[in-house]
C-alpha cells in the first residue's frame, strides 16, 4: 500500500527558514516523482502482468529517464517491495501513537485496524493484492521486505516497553504476530467484500489468542 511519507525538517533548521523551505520542497518533489513512477508501474503490472512489464515500459509511461528510475528504485522487484517499507512506517507510527496504558494486544489491534482502514481508501489497493496473488515473483518481491518491516515494528514495540521487565524477545514476537495478523486480516477483509475492518481484525486477533492459550 502506498502510505504518504511524513516529511521532517532538519533539527537545526527553523520551519520558516529558507533552507528548511527549500529542503521541504525538494523532498516533496522527490516524493512526487517516486510516487509517480511507482503508481505507473502498479498500473502496468495490473494491465500487462508483472513478469511481462519491463523497466523501459515503466519509464516511458511515467515520462522519466532510466537514470531517474534508478535514483529511486533498484529494480522492478524493488517497486513491489516498496509496499513493505510503507507498511513499516504506518505500523510504527500507530504503535507510537497508542496511549501508554494500552496493553500489547490492544496496541496490535489498534495498529492493524488503523493501517487497513488507511489502505482501504487507496485506489490501487485492489491492483496490488491481485498482482501479488497472480505472480509469484511479485509476491516474493513483497516478502523480501518482511525482515525489514519486522525489525522496524519490533523497535517500535521495544521503545514502548523500555521500562518493562519483560524479556528481550518480546518485541520481536509482537512484531511477528502483528505482521502475520495484519496480512491475514487484510486478505480476509478484502475477500469477504470489504466489510467492517474492526470486526475482521477482532476475529483474527481473537483466533490468534485462542490458539496461543
């Protein structure tokens, strides 16, 4: 899914300074170009197939040069892998924003509900799911970012639990459970006709709890 990246100003720059303004404008321009290439690629993958689409076709349709393409993406597979990077950012932001009093299971549920709700409004979600389902190479490209996503989510949990006496492995376990529950809930919600996100997530999380008891 394509979750907008939050732009950050360098700590030494005032938000109103010319340097900060120029930096933000440049970052926005780069994000625009990156999004344009990525969205063009997703449209082509859905139309022509992941395996049958070339980088030459992507850059031509996006109106950029190959040099510009490789400034943002390493390969065709990297385009599909970007969904993982966006997922990590969205989950981590939600985990961080949850109230301190929330239990780990409450944080997990809130993060999954929030991110799926965000994804539901994205126009290319259907295409992304279909591409991953139809083409093993595309699915593998998505999965290649799973360790990166899991590490980022584990760090987000670890920051919440920094004063906890629980074992060091707890954040990694929570991260793995969160990602697994997210993927199952997203597909279940999509395949069931895009009903109530919270209800679908609750079913998945409650099933997971029963299995672990």
